[in-house]
């Protein structure tokens, strides 16, 4: 265990003192670490403290065993020839108490997970970081609502928006259900997706609240920017959402009091090139405002060069992996993909999808639930959450926030075969945070 004790005492890690041996009809022995001063009466100390030598320790100290560790430590510490004596406590990576954590394989399982507990063990939680989820909007959920902050509704088309108006200050997801034929001839009916809720939960669902699952950066805030409604969202609205989310000016809209340094766009559509409107918005967010823009590669099992914003310049295009750390069957791929992250595959095994917060209302919201979804939409918030952890780690270590270019440089991944065309490979949260901390 290389991490500091302060981090280990936090919400993620816990420590436990356990009996190391268990002799019959006697108190089990417990271990103590003791450091004697120069010239100490070591034999006398062992006798008086009723301890026996077990092993050498670091720092010139040694490990002793006692059947009453507390009393032995008291006796040792009272001696002038002892520098310190403390219990040799057992530290372990302990899972958060969220009951769905065991099902969130995408965070911890090998080889398909992102080594999230080890990243948390380095200190960061996302505290103080805001991630804009540019998606279907905000939906209340007991495992997420406390982490929502601000937001805006950028959907201009009242029919798409279902709230009876155009842009307004209320980012609530009204449901994106479609009637048969509503979004084009032959397009079938579809229930509400609550897509933004699922994505936001992967970024920052509440951890260690004995409820549901957790997000990647559970102390970060999510700024819900509503751009997707029934039938999707327009380029103009998505571009406005990008600029506003990062703190830029959008005509007719009040300034964002909660600008985000990380933007998550789990959305896309076919386009042979990145539209000028979108590229300009990304440039503003990235170059003028310092926001890292993470976008989904797309789910067409094709080269991501034909999907936008995946094919825009200056974004972190994210492909999806399955539970076995292979590129997911549906994921786009290719040279514009910077990295891959778990997007899961719900077929044939539903549990191999990404588990996050959802609502079960077929039209308007009903009960808060959790559900497995698959997609590059699910992979993207893993990256956005890790970016928030990286930035928080910078703050914790007294260093400047990373620029978008530095974020990409220091995002680390487990290498995948070149044939996967998955960029750097499978996101490695621990190595990314480590790199962020080490960078000048
Ligand atoms: Ca509206
Ligand atoms: Ca939780
Ligand atoms: Ca790219």
C-alpha cells in the first residue's frame, strides 16, 4: 500500500485491525511496530511490554507481537528509549458501501474496469470540479440530485423540448419519448431514455451513501445542459450549450454562473466532416475557456471519422470497450479515437452493460431506478469523470489545472491491440491521476 494514511482514512479506504494469529484459548496476537532509540535496552523492553520480535520493519523499526497490543504500546511509549510504538494495522482497498458497487464491474473489475479504487486511493474525488453533461437534461434521483448544480435548457424547438417553450433556465428533462412516425417516416415509437441521467450518474453519482451505485468523480458537480429532446438536438443548440457550459457568452442567455472545465458530450450523428458551427464552439470552449471536451465516438461499428462531434478537432473522442476489455461490437473506431472506456455490452448478458442511475417512466418521470445501458455514450462519462479526478488531484497537490492538451497527454490507458483502433487503449484511472499529479 503506497498511498498515504490520510487518503486511506477517507471515504473510500478503511482500515481494520484484525487478529493475525489465533492460538487456542488465548487472546490472539496482534502486531506492533516499534522503533527503539540508539542504545535502547531492547531485551528489557520486550520483556516488560510482554512482546516478542517478529520481523524488521522500515525506518529502522521492527515488528513485535503481543496478546494485549494496547497495553504493550502503553508500556513501550512510557519508556525513554522508545521513539514510537503503534499498531501494525491492516489496510485494504475497501469497496464503497453502495450496494450496487459489486455490479459496477466497469469501475473495478480486471481486465475490463478502469482501476477506479486505486485512483481514488491517490486522493482525488472530483471535489470542486464541475462537469457539464450536455445531454437530455436533469432528472431528480436520490443517488445524484445532490451533485447537480445550475444548468440551462438550450432546446429551441418547443416540440422537441416538450416544455411548451424554447430556451429557458429550467434544464429539467421532460422525457424524450417518441410516437411512431413522429421523428420521421417509419421511425418507431420509443419510450423516454433518461439518457442524461444515466450519463450524469456515471460522472458523479453519490458514493458511500449506502444507496445504489457510485460515479467516477463522486464529489464533483454536474451541470446539466439540456440540448437533446424528442428526435434529438440541433447543431445550433448543441453548439450554444458547449460555449455556455464552458463559461462563454451566448446571445440571449444569461452567463453561466457554474462554468465547467470538463464537458461531456455523449451524443453524435452522421457527418462526413465536423460542421463549422460545432468546431467553432469546441474551439471557443477549449482554446479560450480551457475546457476539456470529451465526446462519444459513436455506435455505428464504423470509422468515427463519419460521426460528429467525434470527428471534430480538439476533442477527446471516446470509443467503448466490453467487459473483457475488447472494443465493443458496436463502437466506432479509427484514427480520430483518442481513448476507449467501458461502454459495456448488454446483449446477451444485461449485467455486462454499464450500470447507472435511471428513471423508469415511459414518458414523464416515474420511479428512480438503476439500469444497464451500453454505448459509447456510457464510455464517455468514464473519461470525463477521470478528467475531473485529474484536475482535483492537481489542486490537491498545489499545481495548476491541466490545459485540454495536457489532459489528453496525461490520460493513460492500458494498451490494446492496434487492430482495436481504440487510440491509447482502455482508460486507466489510476495511471491518469498518477500522471496528473506527477506532471509539472
Ligand atoms: Ca424550454
Ligand atoms: Ca450511491
Ligand atoms: Ca479525436
